[in-house]
C-alpha cells in the first residue's frame, strides 16, 4: 500500500519522469548504502531485539509522514526524504529478517521456506496496491499511509511474541564491528558460490528494475488510468508472483536454477516490451502477469543461492552483501531508466531494458547458482585447540600459523596442490588475511603452508568457523600425505611488552 501510494502521490506532485523514478531510488538506495553495516550488526548482536528496535523506528517515521500527507504539507522533496529515511530503518532490519529464516525451519525445508516467504511478500504486493487504489478515491491519498503506519505494530507484536531457538553459542566475545565488516568482505571475495550469485543478481535486477520505476507513468500516461488502474497493475504483478511460486519448485527440479533464472530474464524482457507498447489496460495486465511470474522465479532462486552459500556465523553479512548488490542494482537501474525515459520516452526505455536482459543471459552463464546447496556448513569440531606454553591475550597478534605437509609420492603432488588451492579459499574466508604454500628446495614433496590472522582471538574464532564441508576437504588432503601435518602457531614478538 505504501509503495503504490507513494508512487502515485509523486505523479500528482510532478510529471517529470526522472523525479517519479526517484521514489524507487529513495526506497532502495538505503539498502545499498547501509546493508553491509546492518549485516555486520545482525551477526554480532541479538537479532530479535535488533529487529524490534528497527520496526519501532519504522512505525514512528511512518506515522509522522502520514500526518504530513493528511494535513497537505507534503512536497516532492519531503516525499522523497521520508521515503528515504523509512527505507533506512528497513535497510537496517532487512539482513536480520533474512538471517532468521533458517532458524524457523529445518535446513532441508529452507528453499521451500524462502519461496513461501517470497510468496507471502507478493501476496501483500498483490493485495496492498489494489486496496490502496480503492481507498484513495473515497478516503483520500493520506489513507494508505495511515494504515501503513498502524500496520507496523503487527510486526512489532510478532517479534515480541517470537523466541529464538536455543542453540549452542560461542564462548568467545563478539567480533569488533570494524573487524566484522572486513571479514565479511574477505569472506564474500573468497566464496565462489556467493560471488557467482552476486554476479547473476546484477545481471537480472539492473534491467528488471525498469518496469518498477516506470510503472506509475505507464498507468497514468500510456494506459490513461487513475490510482485504481495503477494499483490493479501492481496487484496483478503480485498475483503473478504468487501463482509462479506454486510452480517454481517443480520447474527448478526439471530444468535447474540456472535455466530457471534465464527463463525469468526472457519473461521479464517480454513483459518490458509489452509495457512499452501498452495503450490499454488488458495489455498492461498481461505484461504484469508475465512480470510477476518472472520476478518470483528470479528472486526466489537467487535468494536461495545466497542462503545456501553461507554458514551461520557470517549469514547476516553474506546476505547483506547480496542485498547491497540487489538493491544497488535496482537503485542504479531505476535512476538510469527514469533518465532514459525522460530523454527518449517510455517505449525506448522499456525496449533498452529488455535488450539488456537478453544480452546479460549468455554473458553471465558461466557463473552458476546454488552451487553451495548440499554442502555441510554446520560447524565442525575436528580442528584441535592450539597448544599453549604460556598465557596468550586475545588481542595478541598477528598470528602466524604454519602446517608442514609431506606428500606421499609424485602422483599425489598435483592433486595435493589442487586441494590446497581450495583450502586457500577456506583459510581466507574464515579469517586469514594472507596465505601461502611453499616447497622445500632440499626435499621434494615437503610443503609448508602459512597463513596470517589478525589476532589470537580471531584465530580461535577461525577454529569455530571450520564447517563439515571444510573438514571433508582437509581429510582429502591428509589422505595424500605420508603422515599427519605438523601445525605450529607463532605470535608476533613486535610489540612493546616483548614476547
């Protein structure tokens, strides 16, 4: 309701296509700007309390803006400003909302739960705009904003009622905020499954954002309807998404996630073309149905791909990376397509976005989706605790860890080095900031692995971050050796108190 009413309100305040598209920009830019900060916070603080605080802030801001609209004090600038600040509150809670989904269902049910969650969002997207359009006529433009402000208390009540499941938590102190951000970036850079997901997200959402940004103008200027028609078009997109949610699981099994997103790209290109040529409501509704089905197919599949690539300890930050890319693409795309529409017209903007979607499919095909599915990302307890001869403070460091390997024979040398290349990504994902593998010049097959970690406490966290899948990799390396590796820990002696 809020999204539909805000877009329509802006078209009554200005006819400038670029300014109208800025409503979408103001709604998505905060997720691009603040999702990484929010993701780090959701990994190191209590998620439930964090979500309650964010929803309270959203309710307060929504109520103030509803009052401005009610008393006719709203301007294009204040509309964009409040949309932006309300979206900031939403940006801070978005990674935490995503991160709690695996706590609500068994791991095997996660893909279905994410699809159901997306369907729930699209049920509201289907009903909300239609209700908003119906309310504006008899009750005035302020009515959807008032209802939106009150509805936030439903979210707050659900969070107060819900209790997180009891799980075994680390005994180590929480990560410092700055370190959490750095490690989140390092993890994303060294996780091929997450990196491929982010690339595919850009390829879809950068172009699909066009019809969301330009739909108010299509409804008013091309189809020639009022707020009821705009709400109907938005609602039909939502209904298409809900209908698509029922067939996504079987389609994914039959054609796989990569082809499913490719088909969603083609469907969205068709919808964009239809929006561009629409001159009546029926054609606009047909475009909306195709757009909705394609949207749910893409966003649910890409969302699952991000979720299954992440272990619990970095889930908030990893999902924040995904949301930053997702909403950064939508934000940039909305501004670009709005400007193109202002210069060349709605038809040309829609056609250009459709062409971009079709071209992006083959260009990004080598990056596969949901490659993390089936991996055991639960914590492993197979990495023994380091042996200490003296007390070590958590802040001591950097820490140099070495592992000496003696490869069984020359046949094992090549698979050993290939496995160590994969192990490099694991070390860097879990907290190391430098890694190397060296061979003894005096003894062929004797290798020394080295990696550096910021502090002793961070190295202890690294022990806790080893997953079942990581342990399988390490065991495959050990099978190529004559004996178990010899692991040694060194702490920097370059500090004022001496060693």
